[in-house]
């Protein structure tokens, strides 16, 4: 009995360490990243993509990569009522998955749904629009220009017409990035058959 308990405790401990610092499974419940990521997709997040953290803490002990434009990242939402200038308390904060559009020092602007970074229109082929109308009085279709502060990122959902992202709540903190989304290991919408064609899909 003692050996079994010790083996089980060791297995659980290793699993927790791996989940905390190496790789974590993530379930997508919303459509903000459609069609790149479907509702009901289950994916792996590589927590070693940018550095190594002490298990169960946010303390980084090694750094070997930068968050880049185009990366799909999972991060902790900014504090409620904040523009991202202060990390504040973790109470009420949730995991979000978005695409990085700009990093510290970049200037971002959206003009009639077209994306500009550093005053140049970018090839925004990951963006999808389901509403051809241009809304007035909201940041959805016209936004900025704003300059991203150091150690911050500007993130958008690929489903641009239906995504609550940096256009609404401001910048995310690089220190709140948990990892980079890598590939889908399971996909199934509620009440439907598994979407076999999505298994193993690499996210770009």
C-alpha cells in the first residue's frame, strides 16, 4: 500500500510540474478565433516556447524567446477596469487565446477593417469578417492609432467582428503569457461527432 501511494503521489507530482511549466491542455469555449480555432477544439499550449518558469509560480528562471507578431498565445486577461498598465490582483481573471498583432514599440491602427502596423498595411490573411458593415462609434472597425508600450502586446481574435480583445480592453502584459498554442489534439462540438480532420492540426 505504501509503495502504491508513493508511486501515485510521484505520478501526480510529475503531472502537475509538467502542466505548470512544460505543456498544458487548453479547451476553447468561444468563437473569437474562428475559423482558425473552432468552438470545442482542445489544444496543447507550449509553456517552454519563450522561457522556463519555476513550477506553480510566475517566476521566470530562463528566457530564450520573444513573443512575436502572428503568434497564437494563451495569456491571463488584464485586470478588470484596467488598460493593462498594472497587473493587479488575479481575482476574476481568466485565460484568453488570441493572436499577437503588435509588440512593444509598434504602432497599431485599424481603418475600415484594414490593419496597419507602423503606418503600413499588413497582410492580415488570418483575419475573417462575417459582417460587411462598418460600425460607427465602436473600436471594432476603426481603431487607433496607438503605440504598444514596452513589455506589452496588442492581441486580436481572428474572428474580428466577434472578438473581445485589445481593441476593447487595451494591452496584455508579456509576463501574463502562459505559452504558445501549438496543435489541436481533440475537437468536438457539443452534441456532434468528433471532427477527425482537425486532430493533429498545427496552429499557425
